[in-house]
C-alpha cells in the first residue's frame, strides 16, 4: 500500500523540507538551483515483516500514515534502521516531534517580521511561471471561522493560518505597490488555479493548505520564506480566492 498524498504533503510541510535528525535541507534550494527532492519518508514502525521496528498489530493504513513516518536524509535513514536499540519507536517519535516543533517555532518567529523583500523573492517564481489554463470563477467573502470549519482544516493548519493573517495588510500594500504589469492578477490566477487543481486530487483541507504553502514558498527550506508563504496563503484565503466558501 503506497503512502497517500495527504500524508506526504503534511510530512514534508511540517518538517520544513529538512531531515528530522541532521536538519539538512532535503531539496536543492529553489532560490539557487532547480528543485530536486532527496529526502526519504522513513517508517517509524517498519513497513513489512523483517524491517526495522516492524509491528504486526499495525494496519496497512496506520503503517503508511503521517503518524508513522519521519522525514530523513538517506544517511540518517540508514542509521536508524541499523541501530533499532538506539532508535526505538519512542525515540524516533521524540526526534520527529522535536524537529517539527522547531520548524513551527521558527516560522512563527518570522511571521511578524515578513517584509517586502521576502514577499518579492517568494512570489517572483509564481509571476514567472503562470498556469497553462485558468478557470474563471468568483468566490464570495464569508467569515473566516466559518470557512475554516467548512474546509475541515486541522488545529495546526488553522493556527498557522491565523498567524499568517498578521501579514495580510503588508501583502495588500505590497500588491498595490506592484500593481503594474498585472502583477496582482498573475498571483491571483496562480493561486485560484492551483487550488482548483488540488481540489480535483483531494478533499482534504489540510493537504490543500500545506500544498498551497509549499507552492507559495517554491518548496523553500528557509523559515523566513516559509513564513512569507503562510502569510500569502492566508491573504488569498481571507479574500475567498482559495478554499470553499
């Protein structure tokens, strides 16, 4: 049974595209070179009989779910599977939780300090890579909390969305300043079409949310640009350009 898209998206987003053990970046930085993932979604409890830390009581769904996965570089993946005494299930869960918490805290730290510089660098790749097709359909404004409930966003996604709201005013100012050459419209078209494409693939609000954040950041592994991405997604969420109204 393969790992589902929902589990992959959430794992990579919460891990900040970094190894949970050595903290090495698991993609070639898109701000420097072409994007290429090198991370491995390692099983905390083994995926088959005879594998490290295998638990016969797990169902296939549990075995390949986000809760049983940890994002690692190939070297660290080999290390944990060679020493199951040192890297027990409990120890790996501690490592995963600590790493994801550090990523979350780093993003929260930068969210209130996002500037035009981060927004410009984060959004330029979107302007340079417009969608091939665009379906024009409008959305009406509704209360944010109602929209969160309707789209079944989990507690952590909801929290990060609300924190991203702190950048909404700045993003509005940035788009107004760069209104020439249809810059705001190009961004709007990108996010609306990206949302619709994701909506065809999944009904999971969390998958869509984290996928939009990854798209906005161009899969950056740097908290400063990830923070800008959360703010950008929050901006379009508030305007009801993305997610169901």
